[in-house]
C-alpha cells in the first residue's frame, strides 16, 4: 500500500463515523410515524422520540473531548463504533418505548462524539498539503449517510408491518465495518507524544513510526515540532485562559454562523417550506430530495478545491452566495412571488453555496486552529457550540415561521450571513498548507 493510499484508508475509516452520523440523524424520518402509531404516543412523547438523539448529540459533543484526550483518538473511535452498533440493534429490537429512547440516545452520543474525534484524528494524521481534502471526507460522508438513509428507508418501506425495524437495524452493517476498520488504523502521533508520552517510554518510537508512514521526508521535523509543543504544554493553562482566546473566539463564531445560516431549518423542514410556497406534498418531498443530492455534489467539489484555493476563499464565495439566495427567498415570501419553482430553485442554490463553503470548511477549520495541547477540548467546544445552535434553530424554526412569517425569518438568516462575510474578511485566518504546529505559533499567546 502506497503512502497516499495508506493515509486515505486511515482517513476514510475515521470518516465512516461521519457516514454513521448522517445515517443515524436522518433514518428517524422514515420511522417516526410508525413509532407514533405503535406506542400510541402523544405529541410530547412523539417530539421526544424524534429529538432524543439530538439531545444525546449535544451531550456527546460536549463530553467527546474527554476520552480523546484520556484514552486516545483511536480507542475513542472504537467506542463510538460500539455505540452506533448498540444503537442500531437496540432500536431495531425494542419492544417498549422507554427502551427505544435509551438506545436512540446512545446513538446520539455516538454522533456527538464522532463530530469531535473523527475530524481531530484525520487532522492529526494528514500531511499539511492535503489536510483540507482529507478532513473534508468527514463532511462528505455525513451528507452521503443522510442520502443513503433516505434511500434505505424508501427501499425498505414496503417489506412488512414492522419494516421500521429493518430501517433502523440496517445501520448495524456499516457500524460493524467501522468497528473492524478502526482496529487497523494507528493512533495519532500527536496524542502519542503529548498524552501517552507522559506514561510510556515507547511512545516516541511509536509516534516516529506513524510519522514515517505519513511522510518520511518531514517525519523528523514534525516529531521535533510536536515535542517542542509538548514542552509548551507542561506550562500551559486551560482552554479558556488568555493563551487561547483567538482560536476559542474563531471556533465559537464559526460554529454559530454555521447554524444561523438556517441550514438545519431548511434540511429538516424543507417539505414544510416548499408547501408554504404552494407546492403540493409530493412535489415538496421530491424537491427536498434534490436538496440532499445538491449538498453531496457541492461538498465533493469543495473537497477538491479547499487545499488549492484555501478555506477563506471558499468562505468568501459561499457567504456572498448565501446572502444573495437567502435575500431573494425572503423577498419572494414578502411579495408572495411563488410562481413555479422560484423558492425551491433559490434554496437549491443556497444548498450549493452552503455545501461549497461552510459545509466542507467547518470541521476542517475548527480541527486545525487549536494547539496540540488543547485540541481535544477545543474541538469539543466547537462541536458543542455547533450542536447547541443546531438544536435551538431546529426547535424554534416552526414557531418563528408561523409567528413572524417566512419573509422575516429568511431576512434574519440573510443578515446573519452578512455578519459572517464580515467575520471571514476581517477575522478568519488562512490555514491551507500550514503545519498544525506552525498554526499554533500564529494563534497562541504565551
């Protein structure tokens, strides 16, 4: 296996956590009505059934930095695979509502933790010149997982009265593949030196071996840079000390802007938005499927450009595109200009710009900007902020749309994207082609 193939295998293995993240998030859409009928759920119980995984995701992202630091990136990915496997089998075999909730919550924990551990692992084993593309595999797999979940639900919907069990249980297969594949990847060399190095004399040799597999030409220099970072760690303070105020500020703002673009509101409520414009139910469902496909295509395009043109360039183009498309959607609602496919086409354009910029850049950027010694807690902070804002936007969108109207709601998203463009132009640094240790020297105040 060549050097490039080896690194790609390690990266795609970690990115399988993203595939299961997307699949687990979307699969509930095909079974929620069956579950409501089966257990005679009231409105509150039905809402909890759908959202319990999101609650687990918020908690998993908040706590996901702890195991990545204590037991390592590889072992954390292994236990995430276990969570996914338990969740898929447990929900499929559940005979009681309370048992279903427990296993669905475990799946949410896996989603949250994978959004911390997987991008971090890929970042730490990737050469600087291709880091953006490789970390972008995570987001690509998230979007692919969502599409495959929709397709799987469609194919399995007519196989019997309890087809919902198969819809949920089929996730056990990719979970098992993920579990086996994780056993065949190495530990992150940066974790070996910065964390395990305090407890094991073999960690330097193990880290050197991994770095030589990544890039023999730069292995010794990278090893020296990590060890220098290790010395800084011993005198370092917590994540929220003044030392790390710049990466903390960048991660929080980036995660907030990612969600106040309205992306989750549009993905989760696409059929409802399209019906608000006068489309029939079947046309609305067809249009929402198009959103998933466009998201996948433009995430793929972005992955192939992110290391060539940089993170800031993609974000500038994307921000302008989001401002224009959201502004035109708001205008359409104000004027009720719903002729033909006006709003669906604008939202297709919106998804294209989002997948091209924010969708692919967020996990790359947040995983790059934190120094080695606080990357676990920094990645957890960025992921937690992302998921907390996702929950807030998802839960409030129906209320906002009903009480303030589509025009005002989309105008709010437009204004937020104007602020994001200012953030990108004034504050966001470029990190393409730069080693993690060099980025650290730029951001950290000693």
